C-alpha cells in the first residue's frame, strides 16, 4: 500500500528529517554528544509532584497554566532577568520549550515568510519553519569569532518576508554566550527594521568564566517586541516532564494561545506542580551541578589541546563544538567512524545548518567514569586519523 498517496505535502517535506531513534541501549557505546543532562531534580520536586498525585490534582489547569506557577515565573523573570511581565496575560506555560517554539512560529510565519537565526543552530527551528511553509534563513558564524554573530550579516539577510530574528544564547550547539554589546546591536536592528525577536534562553544557568547571560527583552525598547522562551528541562533536569513557558506581550500571547490549546490544552499538571516547587526554593543545589559540568568542560579542553584539535571556546550551555577538519573527514564521516571504530556517539555539526560542516558537537552530560573513558577513546581515535 502506497501511504505516500495519503500524506500531505507538509508531511512529505519532513520525512526523514529526524533520523531514526532506537530505545534499545547498545552495549559499549559512550555518548559524548548528548543534549540530555545527567542529573535529577532535587527531592522536593518529586515530593511536590507526589503530593499532587496523592491529592488527585489531575484535572486540566487554566490553558495558560496554573496561576501560582505563572506568578512564580513572573517573579523569576523580574528578579533574575529584569523582565517585567503580567502573569495573567503575558505568560503561557507549555509542554517544554519545544512546544513553545512551535507555537511561537505558528503565530508569526505564514507560507513564504522567514525568520533569521545565526548558524550553526538547533535543528528544530528549521523543521518547524518548514512545516509551516516558511523558511529559516541561517546566518553563518565562524570559529574565528567563537561563532558570535555579526549583526551586519544579520542585516544583510533581511528580506521583505522576514518576520523575526531568533536568538539562542547560550547556544546549542556552539556553546557561545552572546555578549551584551552584540545583543544591543541585535536590539537596535530589530527596532530599526521593525522585527520581532524570539529569544531561546533554555541554557541560561550554564555560563562559565566571566561570561554573563543577558535577556534581550530586558534591553531598552525590547520588552514589547520579544518572545522569550524558557524551559525546566535543562535548568532543573526535568527533560521528561515536558515543562516550559513563553513570556511575551499580551497580544502575542493571545495569538499563540489557540495553537497551544489545539495541541496541548494545558501543560501536564503534575509537572506544573514540580515546576512551582523548583521555582519556590533556593537554587543553591544547582551550584554542585554547574561545578561538575565546569570540571568536565576543562577536561574536554585539556584533551583537545593535547591532541591538538581546534574547538570553539565553550562559554555556556553544556556543549563543546569541535573542529574536525584537520582529520580530512566530513562531519557525517567522522560521526560514523567514531561510532564504528571507537564506540563513541556524537552529533554532526551539520544538524544546525551548513555552517557546522567540519565540526561535531561534544557535550558535558556524561558522568564518570564513562566520561573519562570516552575521552580516552576519543583521543586515541583522533590521533589515529591525524
């Protein structure tokens, strides 16, 4: 039976874009490129969710999320990000940042429209824009500038069909944290060209050395033209709970709400209770997580320096973007051979656009002793190629 005859053009256009995933662990493989953090939330998060279950709190919440959770998010945004929002009309609690991203683009893009984003970038942006009949225009960045976008390049890519600039800082897959000066330049460009900004800030707590996360919505003139997306997945180790949120001006929230309702009605209520708990307690528990990830970051850099192999200085998030061009292999070839010959799993840099060719994404998310064993395998494998 030819099922393609039944599929929409939209579905056909996305066939194969996710690749294949197996739920069966493969013995001996060490994943040094995973985007899933390896820590669990603190016990009080589980206690809050268990209490909600015991109390039978399993009904729908408000479509935009539990009022008390939205109030906690608004408080967090004000105190940590210097963004003032109305919890009643300017926040939607979503099923993770993934849904938040799709909902935002559904509200912004008609067929033929486009959004700009620095490349390399998270591949879901491309897929979502394509599903809507729009286009994600990648604006190439370079290793020489640690993949910090040149605002003149952004300006040159704007067309009459451009609706928004997508900013991801700290960045997946490059680990770049955009400096405030660059964010101010992007803010100026958005205002001059009357564009919205979608700001993906899910890695905001993962910043290292002297780098500092700045929310672009906190800059002058940007609150009214910024859609801020965030998540509990990376910051709190709640990836499977699927909980995130959107903060934006009320008219934009109103425009996004029907899409959110059509897909989810509301976010998982038990997860919402966990989110409320984690926002209501001090974050001192996270310091040990960040310290361990910083240790792994330095181990990665020491290993790469010793080979030697170039890489993007990891400033934030939990990735190391590694230049494998000296091996003479493409990104796909390197990933395939590393899997077959060294039993190591990486992501090719090309998952985030053409500017990632010649790179792979390493990560800080594998615990000891597998992490150290993986680095040893990696070092031996690469030296055999050089």
